[in-house]
C-alpha cells in the first residue's frame, strides 16, 4: 500500500493543467490562475508624491527647526504646482499630490505651527522625508505576477493598475460530485430508522467552492452497480474531475474499483493514512476520478490532502501544493501504523487534538483549525515539532 508521499507523487505525475484560456471581467476572475504574466507598463508611483498632508520645503537651509516659512501656494492630489519653491517658503501639499520640482523634504502638518500665512517648523526636516519616490514600488517593464498566479484581492489591484479589466485566465475545471448509498436521504428530509442525511455532498461542494470558486454538479446515485456505472461513465464524459463519496472500500456494495477498471484506469487504491485509507484515484479518458470513503471525516481529510491540490493543478495554479508549517504539539500520540491526520486547534503556542477523531465525526470538521500529520511508526510526545496544514 502506498504512503501519503508516494500517493501524492502519483497524483502529481498524472495531473496536468487544463490550460484553456478565457478572458473574464476583472470582478469575475477571482480564484482563476493568470494565463499571462502581469507586466507593468509604467512605474509605481507614477511620479514623486507626498505620503502625508503637510508642507513641501525647497532647500536644506529652510529645513531646520524653528524656521518661519511663508506659505507660497497649495496643491492637492490630482493637481499640479508648476512653480519652483521660493527660498524661505513652503507649499501646502496633501497626500498623493505630486511634489513640486526640487522639493527637499516634507514637514508633516502635525510638526508645524501655523502663524497667519506662515508656518514655523517644530522640528528639522530630513532630506526626502515623506516623499514617495517614482518607481519605489516597481519599475516599468517589471513582471508583477507570473502566469499561474491566482487572482485575489491583491492581484486584482495589480491588474487594475496596469489597466487590464478583462484578464486572460485559465478555465476552471468542471467538477462533479457523486454520492452513493441507499441509506442517504436529502438534508431537507427526515431520515428513517436506518437512514442518514446526506452530509458529504454538501460538504464536498463547499470544499470545491472554497478551492477555486467553481460550482460543482452534485448527483446522488443508488447502490445499483449498473446504474452507478452508467452514471459515472456519463458524468466523466462531461467533467474534468469527478469526486465520488462512498463505494471505494471492499464491501458488497463498494463497486467503484471494479467499475473504474472497466471504464478506465486505477492509479492507486488504498493509501496508508488515517482517516481515509480506502481512497481511490483513477482516470476515465481525460477525466480524473477520486473515490473517497463515505464517512464524512474521512472524505473531508482526503479532500484536503489530495483533491484540493488536484483541482488547483487542473486550474493551472503556479503553486498548487498544500502549505505545511511546523508547529509544537501539546499532547502525546501513539503511532497507529498509518500516517495519522489529526484534527487540531490552536491553544496558545501549541496545538491540541480535537475530541472526536473517529471517521464518523462531524463536529471537529466545523471547529478544527488544521490537520496535524503524524508518523505511522514513531510515537510523539508533548513538545515535539510536527507539520500542520492550516484549514480555511
């Protein structure tokens, strides 16, 4: 059976980005990966401007504490001051306004005393103080974001600055979710004595939306082999990725492995992890398929450590890999023979495990801060350094 790292290696070898480009309005491009780099056509700032509301001073001789300087004029953001600053004078300047030519420095308005049409400096003004220099953020021709960068609020600011209102981005993957089980009923229904509400389809849909903003198609299928096979074949033909909840284990109604081998290829089935050991990863034509265990905690964890990266790879993200960070654990842990992904929460400088770690547990999914990855073969003690994947 594959380890977690071995299974990830298989996934990363198989999945390649879709790389179909579309142009979207800037406000609709959130969560998409850029198909082209952002290149600055001009510097930022575009011109020297004031960082504060204050007074522009023209020379070092007029910059010392106690100087009384006449107010020569005013300039606000969007304005232009075409004169040179006269000796023993200042120009009233507001934040963002272009500084007059030859400005030595700017005195913040809180650091002067108004005296009629003059100001008295309460402290000396250093050279270039409070002047935002042209190009101090970036220069013309600089690559602001390479292709594959995901559009977020910060990247949208870059796009707006360079005047790109319809960026070229990669198409989001078409994701479908299949849930199986005769015991499953819609969340709006009252379950019978041996039934449960469908938790996984809602949970997985939200996880897909959180990953890239794409809204998946959700289909519920009964535990009928031929119906399941026909539904999976049809769904794979119109999807880039299918996520199946249930049917991946080895029970009498776990049809997925055999059906996948009839319709396509199984890249791996079973990974030495807890929870989520029965996970399956395969392919039908160009569509990738994940079979997740039916227990909600197992499905949730498998999505976070496998499926989320797969979606990001398909979407063309420059850095699709999960970002693990080191942390200090606040509890002892006995190795279970499989790599253990423990739901944890922050507790001061350490992390502690949530109460219910069983694969059926739901409460911890709503309150966990992260997944702690622990060794399959080595016990861990309070204070050891381990890796955490933060959630959200």
